[in-house]
C-alpha cells in the first residue's frame, strides 16, 4: 500500500509529467521527503521546470483548454500524453482537438469557414497582435496544404497568455486532486513558484469548528485538516484530500459524524495520532467478524472488521478471544476499531484495554465517529494512506 509521501509524489508525477512513476522512483522520492532532503513544494517546483512539462505537457494542456474551454483532468492529459509517447506529435494531437465534434460543439462559428475557424482559435487562445495579412497568408497556406490546423494550434499555444493559466491549473490539480475553477487560478497570480507555495500552504491549513459543542462544519474545495474538538460534530470535508483529526480521549472527541469520507487510494484521511500516540496503519486488512482464525494485533493498531450488526460496544468486544476474529490481548493496549456492514455506515471505536488485560470488555470500547455511506469493504477497503 502506498504511503502518504508516495501518494504525494505520484500525484505530482501524474499531474505535471503525465506519467506513473516506477516503484523504485516512487520509493526514492518519498524517502527524500520523509528524510527531509526535499519537500512537496520543492518537488513540485522541480517537476514544473522539466523540459517535458515546459515544452510539451504545458502546451498540450493549453491546446486542450483553447479547443474545449475547460481544464483537463489528469487522466485526460495522461491519455493524450500516451498518444504522443506512442509516436504522435503535439501537432497531430492539436489537429485532432480542433477537428473534433467536441470542438465544433464548443465553438459552432468555427464550422462556417476557414476564416471563421481561424478567428475563433485566435480568440479562444487569447492571442493578440496577429495582423490581417498574417491571417490571409495562413489561410492561403491551409488551402494549398502547406499548413494545417495542428500547426496553427501549436503556434497559438506557444504564444498564448493562457499557457501560464493552464500550467498553474495543472499544478493545482496535481496538489489538490481536484480540477480548479478559472477564478481559483487567476487568484494565484502569474508567478509559478509563488503559486506552488500558496497551493501547498493551503493544504496545511487547519480548518476547525470554534467550540467544543455540537458543531456542523463544512470544509473547502482544498485539502483541509478538520479537527472537530469536543461535542458530537457533523463534519463535511468537501473536495480535496481532507484529514479528520481525532482527539486523545473519547470525552474530548465526542461522537462525530463524517458525511463525505472518500475511502481508498487517493481518498481522505482519519488521523488518530493524538489517541494512539503512534498509529500503526499497516495492519489494516479487513477481517470478517465471522472469522475464527484470531488475527494477531498490537498496541497502536487500527483494526478494520466487516460484519453484521457491529453497532454496540458489546458486539465489538465480542470480536476478541480464542476462536474469534481477533486474538485476545496479552498486555494493556490502545487500538482503533472501524466496523462496517455491507450496507449503511461505518463506525469508529476507541479501545483502551487497561484492566484485566487478557480480555476485552464492553466498557473498554467507546464509539467516537460514524462514517456515513462507508460499507461493503470487500469491494473498496481502507488503504494505509486513509489512516494516520
């Protein structure tokens, strides 16, 4: 399973280089971040200075934006990058863009004549200063076949002021995981390095309710860190990879409802560091409640179990022991348990086993959260990157 740093590195590679990194490269750069030799901000800046980004990928994204009037998703850009890697030129791809049904649906006037199409392209690419004589010569070359629309689109992308805008949009998408709005990008300014710093800084902003009461809180479009404090809060992360921070005790946390947790690779994060002190996110393979192999576990583990009616402290405590889903403890331990059925919601429990340490009792298990709509873990389970 990918680590948090590996996810960061892979998102940067996908968003700016339009490729998946090898396992070796992924591990190397993730360790560089972990050991403090680089940071996500510096790594993003490095990727944005590569020849592949500046001379090819940024142009590719600019042509897409000019043809269709929208920023592309990373998967879309990776598809077209794959076409180039398999032998097509950027000019070839540009020609496909401006001769596609989607292009003419976006700019119907372009179908009226070559002259109208040229004017439409110049307008959508935001290029100024092209004289009538230049346009006349270009149209004559198209008629003679010595110039095609791919050539024109590639030229316009190179001189378009939108090249900066689409480049910043790719940076934002690679960092936040969400395609931005144009207003979000223009607010960043034109300095790429400064924009990168701003986007990454926004990812570490801790967004919290202001009281320990029963709060309702909704995050932003960015990757928020949401700490509900005490009370029975209703928390919604919004878009972006959000982190929900739990408190050190059940009393200090309350019973929160998290309404839009995204499970799986590239999803949101549940942070139990305050409670566990040091979380073990690796021993999180989903166990069936009916299993009798008594899976071993350790202090600090986050345990995931799927089964029917695991909705009370008694039913969760009954999961531990000989011939049960989890082995009985042998020492005092803390653990987090996440239970889910194949329908409904998942439940998060704190386990503090400090009396009669060879058995788990119901009074040692306390509910701290509900994850609405999280179920059927046999199809989509928790990744280690969902847990901290």
